[in-house]
C-alpha cells in the first residue's frame, strides 16, 4: 500500500508498479499516474509548504495548475533544479527528489513563522509604510534583508544543461484544452477535414471528465468516449495531439505560444530529447476550451493544511485513487461540490457534515440527505482549529438578519470548500477579447474578440456536459468552415454528468469572527487576507490595479487563478461599487510559468547573437589582439605584447603610427556601392556636402543628416567612375544609412536611376597609417603611382595590390599619411599577414581601436554617436563650411535653415585642456561655469571623449559646450566626486592643426 | 506577432519588417518655414482606428510599402506599393461600415 490514504480501488494509476521518491529527504512511494501532491496526500503528508510572507504552514488547495500553496523544488542535479513547481503538476517518476521551500531550518519548524505573530504589523503596504526612513537604509539594509527573507524557491546555481527546442507551426484550427468541449471541437474540425492541433496541459486528455465518474456520453461511460475520440483523432493524419502542452500566451493575428514539457515526467530521459518544446502556432481559427477553476471560500483560517477545494478532493479520489482524509467536512455555496462528499463517503471516508452557505441549500441537498449525509443549510464556518493540520471546525449559523451565531465544533482532518467556478478567460482576454459581466451568475464571460478565437464549454460559462459537448462541436465545425476547410453536419450529444456551478459565491463569507482581526485568506500564495484588501480600499485605493499592487493580491506564479474574483468582490463591496465598475486586472502572459530556457531555445552561448568577425580575424587573434564588441562585430581593440599592459600597448601603438607606420583592420566600416546615371545627383541630395562635381578618382569626407538637420552619419564618398561611387559609413551606422538611402530611392526620388548595394561584407579593408605607409605599400601596388603629386590626399583608384584587384584610398583617420586598401573579402586575411610582416620590417606594428580613438581625438576627428548625440548640426561640430547651401535640395536643407540654429549659445564641439598634464577627464562628465555649482545648476555641456595623448604627453578631451568655439580661451569646471577640475576650452584639433603630415 | 501583408511577398511575420512611421506625410520642402518643418518632422496623427503606415520588408524583398492598419485591433485593411494610389483610411472605414 503506497500510503495509508490510498483508496482500495479506483483512480487512473498503475497499481502494479511502485515508484520511489523523496520529499525533504523522507522516502515515500507512489504509482505511475500519481502526481507528487497525490502521492504525498496518500502518505498522509498535509504540510507541504510555508507561505510567502507569514511563513504559515500550508497544504494542498487544488489539484491542478491553479495550486497556490504547494510549491516545491524538484532536484535532478545542480543545473537541473526547478523551483516553484506546483506539486499538483509534478508527475511522479521513480527516483524523484523534491524539497519544500521558504522554510528554515525545516518545514515543520520554521524560524520565520514568527512573522505570523507579528502579522498585525504586516498590513497592506507594510514596506512602503515601514521602511521609509532613514532613506539611506533602504538599499543597504532593508532591501537585502527583505529579499533574503521573502520569496519562494531558489534558482539553480549551475548552468542549465538541457536543450530547449522551438517549433513554428501552422494549422487551420487550434483547440486549447482537451476536456469535453475541446475534444468535441477537435473532432468536428477533424471530420470537416481541417488541419487541427489539440493541446492540453495535462498528461492525459479528457479534462473534467477524468475526475467525474458519473459522466455518461451517448449512453456509455465518458471514459470510453474519451478513449474512442482520442483514438479517432490520433488516426487522422491532419490532426496533431499535444499532451503536457499548455497554451501560455496569445500574441497577435492568431499566434499562440504553447509550451510542451517533454522530459520532466521521465525518470531517465533520453539526453537527445529537448526538455521542453515551445510551439509558436499560427492558427487560422482557435477554439478556446480552457475550462473553469473552482474558487475556495474565504473565511477565518481557511489556509490551514487540510482545507482544500472540493474538486481537488474529487480529483485525488477519481484520478489518483487517494482519499484526502479520513473525516471530512464540506463547506459549499454550490451544488456540484456535493458530489465530492458523496463519492468520498462511498469510498469509506467519514463525511462529518455538509455545511451549505445557502439558506435552503440546493437541488443536491436532498440527494445528499437521502444518501445519509448530515447537511446544515444557512450555515458557515467561523473557525478552523489546528496549525499544521486541520483538527476541527466551528460551524456558524446565519440568522435571518445575516448575523452569525457560533454553532457546534466538529472534529475533522479535512475541510472541503467550494465557492463555485470561475471560467478561465485568461487567453481570451489576452486575445484582446472583451469580457462581459454576467450579473445573474456573478462571473466574467468571453465577449467579442478582434482575434479569430471562439470560446466553448466551461470557459464560456457553459455548465452541463451535453451543452459543453454541443457547444464544442459547433465551435469546431464553425472554426473549420471559416478557416476555409470543409463542412460538417451539426451534432447533438446525449450526455449526463456533473454540472458545475459557474459563478456561485464571491467574496468573504459571513462568519462570527472579528472582521478586523480574522485571517480570512483570499490569495494564499501572497498571503493576502480579506481585511488587507478592505484596508487598501479604506486608504483610498480605488482602481483594482492599484489594490493589486498595494496588497500584492493576484501576483506571483499562480497570478491569482483562485483568488482574483474573491479579491475583486471584497474590494467592490468595500468601495460600495458594483463589481463590473471596479473592473478586472489585466490577464498577463504567461498563463503558467514558462522556463527561461524555453524562451531562449537555441539562442544560447555562441548562438545568442550573431558574431561578425572580420576576414582577418584569425590573424588578429594570432597577433595577440584583445577584442571589443561593436554591435555584432568583433574589433581588435589593442595588441598587447607579452608582459605589456593594455594601456602601455595603446601608448606604443599610438607612437608607432606617429613615428613609423601602423596597420589597422578597418573592414567593419559600412560600405555602399552607389551606381547609375543619376548616382552623383542622388548623393548630392543625400549628403549635406556638394558632391555632384566630385571628380573621378577623388574622395570627400561627407556628413549626412536627416531632414531635421542633425548629424546622422559620416564617411568617405569616393568617385570611381562618372556613374559609380564607393561610399563608407560608420561601423554602427551601416544598416541605418542603407535604410535611409533605400527609403529615399524607393519612395522620394523613384525617378532617379540609381542602385544602392551594401558591400560591407564584400571588401576587407586594411589601413596603413604613418610616415612610412607609402614605403610599406608602394612595392605591392601595380599600375599606380603612389607619389604625393600623382596620388594626393583624398585620392581613390582601382589597381592591384599584392596581385589582387583592389580599391586603394588615400585617406586618414589619424592625421598621418594614410592608405586604405580594399581587397575582396577572401583576400583580407592574406593581405593582413603580408602587410603585418612588411610593417614589422620597418619598425611598425598593428594597432587597435583604442589607439585609433586616441589618434583621431588628437586630430579632433569626431566619432558620430560619441561626440554627437542627435542634437548637433554640422555647424555645431565645426563642419558648417562643408554644407552645400547653394544646392537646390538636400536631406536636411530645411532643417539647417532654421533661424534658431544661429543662436550663439548653441552647444558646439570644442577641446578641453587641463593644467595638470596627467589628468584625464572622464567621458560623460558635466561642465559648469562655477567650480562649486549650486544644486540645480544647469550644465554647460559635457565631455564626449577623453584620453591620455602619448603624442602630446598630456590628457586631452573633446566636449560639447554652450557657445561652442566662442568659448575658446575661457575656463569651465568639471565637477567630480573629488572636487571640481578646471579646464581651458581650446580648439578640438590638438595635433598638427595645419595638416602638414597628411600632405606628404 | 503581427502578420504584415507585403504587397510583393504576401503576409509575413512582423520580425521580417521594420515600421517606418505614418504614411502620407510629405517631406518638408527645402524652404519650409519652421511651423511647416515642425509639422512634417514631429507631428503625427496618433489615430485610434484605421491608419496608413509605411513599412519596409527589410528581411525579405527590402521594399517599402504602405499598409492601412487598425491601431485598436491590429487588423490590416490592405497594403499598396509606394506611389500607388490607395483608398484613404476614412474611405476604407466607410466601405467596411457599408458591408
């Protein structure tokens, strides 16, 4: 016998096999078909968890996905440790190891249970009210302590070794939920010939039918009908059946996210299998048959282990062959819960009393009395005795005036409760469906949706089995037809079974307890009581969204599946407003927790984001490069030699370029080929600079703005032929520049005969910069005279370099004599190695982006996006004279004509110099007029670039400052934590201002 | 995730596209006065209901086009290549109301 509470017969379990498992180190046994919750219940374990805030002992409340209390951690190994799983959802396997959470040192003796004694202090908004002062204590003391004390399970410490798959799928009809309505819908759609996907979060199809032994369909036990229907669906080629698969989120246009748990229920999963599969299903039509959730009643101490929903007890008995207790009291506001009592009694459990909240009971009251049960109507529960397990309850009698008089105390070990059922409209609401308040039954039901979804069965407020089947069939047939599939004739089912009470009693029940003291729990998972909600309303919170955040009701992993409507009813009553006026909180994705692994899928490690190495990447690695990420690019930042620090290496690399020659891999620059009869006209309009008359064989540094006139990108425009240009962009701006160019070509000037092609990946670019650049390069070049006279600064030519066709640019981003050799990408690696050897032979070296930044800052060359921020015009950065104002039109012409751009106080790019040469300012530091500015003083500007310049032997900085170059010669202050630093505003060109070194 | 109707490629998932703002806004003239410039650059209709928008099928055919979308329901009422005359959102809404 696997536990004293295992029923002698019944249940959908395989009694021939015994599974061993442990909970908090204690060994137990169960059967295939058990959940962790049912197996522990069979063993008589009632205490399964401690609550979030008060650390109150807690047991099982429900039997499914809505379980708020029984959260456990399942451990396979350090990386395969899953916290916060509902024990009702954990399928038992041999060797399963689970532990309880939120307790220390043990579940039975938990030190933090002291919190419960101080519960009167932990009212709504406790944190906001208590940890207000002193302010500095929050970050260092209060928050860490609260975070350490609160919370559920702990995240695993090792990386997740499992794999997670993602599948994109399409279907005509997606049916969510395989209860009676869902099965009927899937069958109808399948018969109509539609491509169908049917999913259910359970391991077994059947939904509510699995826990209803009274159900009969077409004259036979419902079990048989389920088996036949599932078999028929399985044989239909266009139908896919997904078990253990929850529809967790609705995205737009019929896209539904399904999460399939593949291996969690297996003792020894095949390592080749993914742990979970995320199905992203694009469905033409969706039938939502998500069922309903039973609500617990709200009364004093309703959270004691042993107080659970009637359907949970029925599910334990019918599905798992487990009696939840030996002496049971049922407390109900609806009829269908009586079935649990009757079936438990039939299984030999003593049903001490049925307490019916309704004055005269309901239709089932007489049936129960006839079956020999003692029923009290017009009664309630005032108190629950027992701390770690229910020992007795006190029954209260509701008088005609609504007052409650204490009644008898009845000993029991389980108290079943039912307030009625809440339709699961979560996904319907996510599909932007409106919800409609049903006044008579007191429930929210699906209204209209802009998405192709139709609800059927209990989630649509339909209670009877035959009605659910009929509605499912009709919904499935309609979905198949409107999805463009075939027709299927209407069908009516003859069926009987438990008719659940949609609606029922909402809010806190009448009881004899003090409403300001009694702990009547609404949200078990977050320890929110009815009085907490009333307090929130009393303190002025009116919106249910605010009440939710202030009290934390409906938060956490269960998202208030059992509690939201009760909380809403209590808030509405306290506010004196009808429920629909108070409104619902948003139904958020996901419906059930989904692992991060499933969302990440294969996008982990190297596959997290594409990596763009340059063609010469391997050689840079070989040369000892340290790389940086620039977007997706890997760029060599510095090439430290053995024993050399990065800073020392950067200094050496800068000196090398100034003194001999450096080699730089510039392949990441964005490159566009602009071709066509109107190419020159087009570029003349796209860049602010005049480009129409650019001579063949010449380059121009050009700036691009958008129509607002603010600097957007810059680069080199090179004319290779009258109708052919090679254009470079910044590394980070390549995609947005290409997009802007395409936009203007396609939509603004479609009359221009121009083609723009991104060739960033097609060319490898090696820059040789320094006085010896020509000496290194010239012997490799065929068909071109590199002399200063024949090939001056800003020239371009097509030639051969090292035997390879090349585009050779004489350009410089360092202020030195410079060449950029473009060769087809496949030759980039060889060219880098060849040039590296030749550079080394004359005392040069490769250099990285750190040195490049210092070199360009010494020359005052700006970096778009670092020295500009989208509010600076070309004139603001000192390039005003290059704007072709005489052009009839260019992108930015109107923006640059704004009169207010002439404001002399506009911020502009300048250099900063500090008296102490060793001081390097900090990028992003603010600039002020006063050394010790008063709080609230506006900054004059800020530092955009700051480096130590080896060439000048001092710190240099670029900055934007109000007034720009008109401020040159004045002093500004840079307030820093250690005190203000005075800096003189200077020209941004620190080195070789005449540009003599360029023109050699 | 939306299914965006590319006039050339048919309905494709949203991740293949970039939105390019409200359609039908003329680029400011080179001599636009500041008010006209501000209107063209910064003011948008923020319509609740049918709105003509520009999209680019950047990870597909690469082309820009105009699509009319209901900003409440995300339903697309149609899409057209750039420069092709298309019914205004108001005309589309009126046509739908008739049906």
